[in-house]
């Protein structure tokens, strides 16, 4: 039989094709364990003029060029291999596969078998195995098992899309580190941050530096925080804040759940109501957005901001409920109220901002100047437009006590009900109705005690001047007598029901917490700073760069502007 050159070429092609199939199907082939890159192709040639010291491999109609090296496989349309330097350039429809951990596609790639550093460019797409990374250029260090980009990249997770200028993927930890102009887009919110560590298995994102999470109904701000991008909840510390449409919550530590529209705050909390111009403070709070309510405790204080004189309400527990045009403030247990010319205490309080009505319930007491007012319940009415006090009403067992400091006695007036009128936020006139009794100290012009007047009437009007009783006018069958002081013993100088509570009076904002121990604040378990990572590029990468590589020495150096912004040294 005559053997022709065509026949010889056919058998060579057949044998080469069979070798490619065998290597692709046998992961245990010795070529994979060889330190030298192994290239398999049907076609190969040498072009010393354009590619000196290189072997060029090209694909056939049926098969791409196949490359294998110590556990990594690569396919491409054309490969330029510098065997002496153990360096390869891959062009056209490049695919790289490292077991199940890395699947990468690109238009162009380089691989150094000595340093095991790979470089890909042109519509780079990497899966590991989830999520998917897209970028223009990507570096992959097999020794460190890290991938790195610094020209902008996009990562698509199951729930979100993440973009940043610089990104680094740690394959063993399954963690991405995004740096500079980081954006996470979710159908329900957008996260902006300067640095994010993102774990692909859990969808957990750790935010560092100024960061916002903006949704339709709320915006979260923090400078250190955690957010579960798949279950939509987070924990935020360091200058953390939640902004709702009409309410802002700040605190040392915030928890936020977008699914349930619930938030809680711990330590140094301030809740600002921008519509009703009010502030609530405390050290533990819960916010239920769907119910439009706030629960706050631990030195809880509600402050109604007014131009001339703000009103402070303190209670062991405060609750604010209702929509913005009808806010209701409730206080429970040891309620204390203070403004510059009026203070009070009671067991519980109820304030409706739309009507300006405040109800003081159970053992209420008010002090205006030297006068003390008590009763079964007290209602304070404010003008909704001017926010100034308009009037007060005392229901059942109304009792006014005015301390006479000169004679060390107490002027007393009691009745069934009381109505008080305010002028310029000060108590100006009081009317007492039904079964009125009075006991008043009478002095001469030299402030000497002349006698003690005891009387009764159907009604009585009192006019105040600078907080002191100025004029008393009995109405309806008044009966009274003035008794000389020496004829009226001390135990007879008290009307039935007398109860002076002057030691409880609030004289300043600080007295809101008078007699109370400082709260023991919860120890915040903050989010630790990330460890400063080692440089991605090292001397091994830059010293062994091949002269035929498209990379330059300066590209294989970590630039300051591309490095981790926030962290602590290992």
C-alpha cells in the first residue's frame, strides 16, 4: 500500500484529537500535575517574526484549544505559549475552569504557570459558582485563591445587584470586598456605601464608612452596620439613623426589619417628629411603622418644642401612636411635666396633639409659681395653633394650696371642680365651683399676721399676679370669719384633704429625673472593624511578569486609592 503525505497528516490529526478528548475526560491525567502548562490543539505553528520563542495553537472546526495546569483548565480559540517562561496568552472565547469553584469567560486572558496569576480582559464573566461577577478586567491569584478588579465591576446575587469601582473576592471565605462607590440595588431598596464586605453564601453585607439604605418609606444611615440582603433586616452602629417620612430615629445601636416595618434602638435615642415639632428621648425604643407608633423607656422624655417655652414630659414608659395629624402621647408610671412656669406630676398622662388636650390621671399635681393644684384628675388645654396653654380643669376634689413663706403657713382653697385660664402661658385666673371652702392668712401692710380667714361659698374666683394669689372673690352666699392667730391652733389650720407636695416640685429640666438612679445602659455589641487585608499583588507577581504580557509593572502594584479604606491591622 502506498502511504502519502495526506495519509500521514490524517493520522497525526486523528491522534491529536484523541489526545484532547482523553485529557478533557480524565481529571487525573499527569498533565494536570505537571508544573509546565500543557496545551492541546489540532493545529499548532511557529511565527518567529511576530511571536518569537512561542508556539501558537489554534482551534479547529470541532474543538477549541485546550489548556491544563495543576487543576485549572482553559479553552480558547487561539493560544500563544512561551514554554521557556511557562507563560500563556489566550485569545477568543476564553473559558477558564477551576473545578467547581471558578468558571470564567472572557475575550482575552493571560496565565503565568510559575506565579499562577491569571489576568482576564474583555467582557469578563466569573461564577464561583454563585453569584456572577462581570467586569472589564480581572486578576485571579490561584495561590491566594483571590480575584480582584479595580476598573468597575458588577456582582449579581440571588436577591441583589452589587457594583463598585474596586472589588476583591476571597474564594475560601466566599466573601467579596467592595471598595469605592459601592451600590447594592434590590427591588425594595438601594444601598450606597464606601466599603462593603459581602458574603455570597448568606447574602450578609457589612457596611463601613458613610452608608445609606434607601427604600420607599425609609432611609437608614450609618457609618458601620450589618444588613441581611436576603431576609431584609439589619443592625447599625456609629452615627446610625433611620429616617421615615415624618420621623427620624437616632441611637447608639439600631435594629431594622424591612419586612415587618419594625425598628428598635438602644442607648442615647432621639426620635424627632418633624411634622408635630416634637422630640422623644430615652435609652430603649421600639418603632412600629405600620401602626405609626413609638414605644420608649429608660429615662424617656417627650419634648414639645415651642418658640418661647418647650414642654417636657417624662415617664418610666412613653408611647406615641397615631398618624401625623393626630399624634397621641401616653406616659405611664411616675409621670413628670415641666415648663418654665408650670410643672406637675401624676401616675399617667394622655396628650392628643390634634386637640391640644392633656389629661393627667391618678394623683395629679400642678405647680404654678407658689401655688399647688391637685384633684382626682387634671386636664390641660393648649391652643392648637399657637401651642400656648389656654386653660385647665380639675375634676373632683379640687384643691389649691399657696405657701405663705412669710408666716410659714398655707393659703388653701378647695371645691368640687376648678377651671383655670392662662394668659401668655401663665395662670391668670381660677374659678372654683361647688362646696367651696377657704383658709387664708391675713396680713397688714407691714406683713404682720393679723388673722386667719376661714370661709365658705358656692363659687370663688382667684386672680393671680406673677404666680401669686392677688385677688380672691367669693360668689354666692359667702360666709367667713377672721380668727386671731393665737385662737387657731396649728392642727386647725388645715382644710380636710390638705396635702402639700412641695418637695416633689420640679424647678428645672434636671428635676425630671430627681431621685432616680442613673439607668444602667445596655452594653452594645458593636460590629468590629474588618482586618486590613494584605496587598493583592506581591513581589512574586511583579518580578516574574513576562515581557510578552500586556501588563506592565505598575499595574501589578496595589495603588493607595484602590486599597481597603477602613479596617484594623491583623
